[in-house]
C-alpha cells in the first residue's frame, strides 16, 4: 500500500484494516466562526476526521486518500517510521467525506 505522499508503508495491512493519519493536532480546535475551543471544554461524544493512508485487501468502501470519520475511543495507535497513525477496522469508520465540489464549480447544485 502507498500513502498519498508516495512513501511505501513498512507494513502490509490485512483483512478489513484501515490505517489513518489524524488531521491537525488533538486538543484545541477552532469553530467555524473563529472561536478557539480549548481541549478541556466539555462536549458530547465527538467523532474525529482522519485521512486513510493504507487499506487492507478486504476493505470495500475506502481507498487511500479518503477522509474518514471515526470514534476516537475505538482506535489502536501505532508508530511507523517516526509518524503516529491510527489502525481501524472498516466497520469502525462511520462515514467517508464526499467529493462534491469540483475545483472550478460554483458549489451550487440545481
């Protein structure tokens, strides 16, 4: 499996496993209005976005490069070549981000 940067992964994923790289740093996050929300703020169960960098042979709905939504409590962390990744089962992924808006489009759907 190759990751989007073109570096070969040092492992071969098996079965329905998905290797993802978390987006941004965990902790503080910024609301769409620009307000910074500290990591200590109490919120309900919050899902996380990540980018798939490798998929096993039995994964049907995800390809490398997809943005996926998952529950951060259902994860296994792994370090490969000095980088941190999360290993998930395909069934632990709640959604894959849609590629709806083309670069030259207006973003309007009629």
